[in-house]
């Protein structure tokens, strides 16, 4: 077997170069997992009033004049669509902050378009009131999934469905969307496989990373009928860590060029579905997502803390009681007996007691500790709603202990090696 030192200088150089190439390839592969064309930042959500799908068809002496007149007409139609009061056209125009062109065709003397009109909320509220202000949901993490060509795509690379959601103006929606950009490591963390996970711990980590309370999954299944032909879209709305079904619908784009417009319409439909589901209570944060590992019911936690403190007290008393006295000559009896132990010695007995609730647990312990002759007690097991067990250090026989407990108001059943007490 040849060693590195036995290689010729040329062989050593070749081996070192191969190692560097392999290391570089591994580094490139790791970088390729999070590099590439990924990430579409979502537009800032505005609370202005947006009115979409306003159809206009205007003719004029020139195409430019037709477009200007069509835009003025769209402003009035949009104002009527949101039930605004009768106002002069100039006053309505003063409240418009933007015109959104959804689709348009401009001819020499004609303008046909579908427009959106955005009104400044502060100005419009003077006439509309605050009815447009809606309560928003808890933050909802959005995971848009695309099925196309036998693959499932989310944030692994930029895609039209991701872009449609990123460009959606969600300011007026009652759903508080959390829209990741998909850049960097997000493309590794948020994949279609994540939607099929059921682990609450895993989902809680994901949601905490994005400051969300629950998850929404809009799914788009796109089928290209033939090159340049219609694109058929089947859309499904799901939500929650259990991927629960909400609703589905279909749309068709006449050509791949019309796909963005179809996806924009699908986004608006999804938003309407999510808002309805939110208002009727179908969408609400899953309470199982708020259960953190190791959390205890507050009542149980208080009981555990009480038991811990009592145990510490009992251990301290037992340690003091276990020290032999001058009268006992160092003798300690560790088993229940019917005959009294030697004068001054301490015997350990097992006592079972009924504990229907936490209050009775503490009351029984206090009464037993206050029984004459009892040096100390120790809790061996706690069963709220059942039978708990303690050990009692007592100067005397088990029969004498039974009589002493009866004197404290207990009903006592005496066995060969233990007592059962109740009230």
C-alpha cells in the first residue's frame, strides 16, 4: 500500500488538487441548496380602500382622451360600489390615491379595461364612517403550493403563484397574512412536505419562527392543455396543522399570457374563502399548538409544589426523629408491631388515607402530624381522587397509633402492617 510520503511530487500535487476540488464541490452543493433565484418580498399592506373589477368601455376622439374619461368613470363606479353618498365627481377624484390597471385594450378612439380604484381611507372615512375598519385575525402563516408537471412547488424557486400572493394587497382583508419571502433558508424550511406534518412541536417551532398563530395553505393545480393553449387551474383552500379542507374552485386562463391574471383572481377568491371561514369560526388558532412540552395544569402544579414542600419538612423532621434518644439506648424499630416498642424508641408505620381533593390531602396530613405521639410523617405517594400513602413515625404500637388517630376524628381500619384512615 502506497503512502502519501511515497508518492512522487507530481502525484502529491494531483492528490491535493483532487481534495481541494472535492471540498469546493461540497461547499458549492451546500450553497446551491439555499442559493439561486429565490425570494419575492410581499408588498406592504395598506389600509386604504381598494375596489377591484370595475369594467369600463369608452369611446372618444382619441385613445388618450378615451382612457382619461374611462378612469373618471371608473372612480364614480367604484364609489357607488362601496355605497358612498352622492358626491360631485371632482370630490370623488380628490379621494382617489391610485388607479390599478387589471386589464386594458387601447385603440385609436376606444378604451376597454378592467380597473381597480384605491381610495385614501382617511379622506373617505369622512363620508363612509369607520365601517370599513374590520377586526383582523391572529397572524396566519401563508404556504402557497403549486402542483404543475408532476411537481409540488412552494418557495424552492420563484413562481407565479408565489408572486400573485406577494403582490396581493391584503390591507383590507380581515385575515392577517404572514407572507414569507422564501429567500435563504426559508426555501429549505417551508416545503410542501411541511403541510403533511402533524407534529405539534414541529409546527410550533415553525410558527414561532414567523410570529404566526396558525397556517393557511392555498393550493393551485395547474394543467397546461397544450403549448400556447388554455391553462386550467384547480384551487383548494386548506388550513391548520391537520391540513383541513375548506373549499375548492376552478378557473381557466385562455393562454399562458393570461395566467397571472387568473392567479390574481384566484388569490381574491381565496381571500374571500378565508374571510368567510374566519367569520363563521371555521378558522381559529388550534389550541393544541399552544400546549408546550412539560406544561402542567396550574392546580396540579400547585399540588406538586405543596407535596415538595411537605416532603422537605417531613424529611427534616424524620431526620431529627431518627436520632436515638438517651432513653432508647440507640434502638429504632422499623417495622409495624402490635406490642409497644421499647420505652423511648420510634416505630415507622404505613398509613393509607382517602384524598378526594387537594384540600383534604393537606387537612389529613395536618391532623396526623398533630396526633399525640407522632414524631414525623412522610408522603410516599399522592393520589388526588383516590388513596394516598404516608409513613408515620410513632412512639408506640400500631394499635396505639390507631386509637390515637380515632381520637383525632378518623375512622380507622387496622391491618397487619398498615392502617387505612378516612373521615
